């Protein structure tokens, strides 16, 4: 069991969080909201913002000492805001370790005076410098850079340059320091968020610290979970600064921006309220998979097999005639037929769920198949569907033709559909560039839902899931009341080995297989995404790394992900 979970991403694996704080690992508030809310939180607790700063420094210092217990030479980088104030407090604590510890503090001057809390931290650091035996060297950034910005002998770098209020790309001395730290290869610990990373979106517009550890406070920020975050955050640690009880009050819960999903959610997502022992194959769902134009039979084969291995009772494939024999040879449990007008009509009447897109192509054959499927789904709104790959490319073309330039026509919407675009497909669906999608993946997913309905799964590092409808969520206090949360989540699973052909086809099959088994749209999408990413993490762990991971390799690990136990994947306390 220990081997099985060795590659699955967690937050602060060595830490056992109190129950209340554990819940907060899976909720994210916007950074803008938190900047305002921390003032109210401090007032309610009868403490000052400087008290919160000291709590943050203590939590950060504890993480650094745990990860690098023998660090003697510290380089602490302090900006001109409250993130720099956190850095001053960390430097003060590091200097108190004694035993030959040497702390160098690099300060970046701002155009305005330090905020009150940062000024208090600076004063406390200056007072600490006067004590006998304390070795704290302070330099301004310009001098340090002109002297060559040496990191020779440095054991640990503390990034307190820029916080969640950063606007735009780092410039001037900030950018120069960030680039120098990244070039050095020294282990860097980021306070709250790596400098240069957008706390709301995970976007990077210029220079950005590549941290090996990031310690975030009060709440997880959305930008730590998606976009370019995985290139810069490193291992993510979290501390509520003793504000967990306040954050879990209904007033604060209403403002949650999104939820973070991980492998531990597989158990609650895939558990049914009633046992299903007296069932037959038809009750386990009848899935119709449409696609596989000439030369693209592998895509439809992988999607069909993934659906079958996800527990779907019956899977029927409609494809080009030349693909039928290879699919039946690889997976004889799948019923395979040539796609004709008659077989499509009969297949749609038979199916309880439809998946279309893998290998479909964008020629007349695929366009006509999608047209017939779309008409059927509009006439039978209770049948769920999954659209991927060329189904999305064709949909994007139709959407542009139907659009009158002022308002998106309702004909492109389907509220019982899951679409699973990657960034390029999303850009076509939205009529924008890939760069614009990646700059704010949350906004892109929200716009996709507004335009196309149903559930959107925007693939990529930190997959974003968005529903057209809010989700009802129990109040954390355990009362019977419910709150409406925005149905937005980020799947914190998967790895770079998944950047290979066929992975999206397997994902389509998994989600469609769960939908066929009558899991609700949002639940099936979340669970399918987690099964897919967790299987990839287990596969990478088993083969010794991410490179060389193939889509069909995941099949071996689907059963353990689809049949989770609390012991196998520790059940979380996230509210779904």
C-alpha cells in the first residue's frame, strides 16, 4: 500500500493537520477576497495584522527547519510590501538559531514607505541585529546585484519579494533577483506564493521564482493549483494561522472560489448510498461510442476499452469498417459495427449514454455523424454525453457560423453534456488564442460553460472543472443546512507523462463509462478526472518515472482507482 501511493501528490505529506485545518486543504478563496477578509478575521480574534504576520513567519520557519534542518547560511529576499515583512520576521527567527547561523537580508526599496506591519517587522529585525552573537547582514538589492549577487555557500533562499497583490510582471531589481536565484539552483522556499506567479490564475508574465517549497497561509490560493503553478510552486505546504474555525463559518464558505480535488476524494465520489448487488449488465449502462475515421481507429478503441474497464455494462462502437476487426481482437467485450445511417439510428435508440469525438475527424463523415447525434441528444435531453477531440473542433466551427455577433445562440448549448477540451480546443470554442486561455484557465472554463452548458473539463496541469449549475454542499459544522458553492474545482492529480497521444481518449471513455452507470454529470466528471490522473501517477510510480508513459498503460491501474477504500486512498473531509 505504501508503494501504491508513493507518487500521488499531497500537501505537506509529513504534517498531520488538525481536523478543521484538514478541511481547508481542499477549499480555495481568491487572493483579493483574502486580503480583505484577513482584516476582519484579525478583528474577530482580537489580534493585529502584525500578529498574523508573526504567525505566518513562525509557520514558514518551521517548514524550512523541517525540510533543511542543518541550514547555516540563509539568504532572505524582502520586497517592499507585507510579503517582505514576512521575510523580515523569518530572518529574525533564523538568526536566533545560533550555532553559527548567518542570515543575509536583501531588501528592495519601494516608491512608498513600508506598510505598518512590514515596518514593525523591519524594526524588530533591526533590534535583533543589536544582540550579541547575532549575525545578520543587510544589503539593498541594487548594491547586492552590482557586487555580483553571490549565492556562494547559501543553504536556503527565502522568497519574500512579491506577494498576492502583485500586478503585472516583476520589473527592475525584482526581475534581476528572481533570475539570479533561479540560475543559482539553490533551494528556494516561497512565502505564501512564488514571486511572479499570479495568485488568482497561476499565470506567469515574466520572471518567476522556481521554488522547491511554497508555504501558503490562511487559505490555498487558486493560482497555486493551475496554469504555470507546477513549474514554480514545488511542494505546497499550508497553515491556517489558527483561522480555521472562522474560515469554516457559513459567511466565509459562501465566498469559496473553487475546490481542490485529489486522490483521496475517489472514495466519497465513487461510493454509492445504496449497495448495487442485484444488477445486470444493462443496469450498468449502455454506452455508444462514435468516432474513428480512417487512420484514427486507435482513438476510438482506447475510449471504448476505457469505458468498459470503468464498469460500464455494455459498450458499442460505431466506426469505419476497417477498424472493426482490430478493435474486436484487442477487446472482444466491445461490440463493434460499421457506422452507417441505420446503425447510428439504432445505436442512439439503444444507448443510455453517448461519447463522440475520439478519432472522429472533421470531414463530411464526422460532421454528419455529429449532426445526427446532436439532434438525438436535443430530442432526448435525459441522455448524457461526452464530447471530445474533433467533436469539439466541429462544434467550434458550427458555433462561429451560428453566432450573430451579439449573443451566443442557444442551439450550441447542451446541459446534459461534458466537454473535455485542452487549451487549443478551448481557444477554438471561445474564438480566442491559446495564450488567452492559459492566462486565466478559470475564466476560460467559466466562459465555456456559459456558452456551451453542461460541465467543462479544461485539461492541462491543474485541470479545471466547471459546471453550469451550482453544487449543493453541506455546511462544515455538520448541520443539516446546505450552501450553494460555485461548481468549480481543480484536480490536483496527474503528471507530465500524460502529455502523450491517446490520454484524452482514455479520459473520455472513463467519464462516459461512469455516466452510463448513472453517476450524475458533475460527480462523474470529477471522479473520472481523478481516476485518470491517479492511474497515471500510479503508473509513473510503478515504472520509475513519468517519461515513456502511454495511454494504454493506465488500464492496469484503473481497477484500484475505481474501487477505492478509505485505507487505500485516505478519505478527505472535502465537501463535494
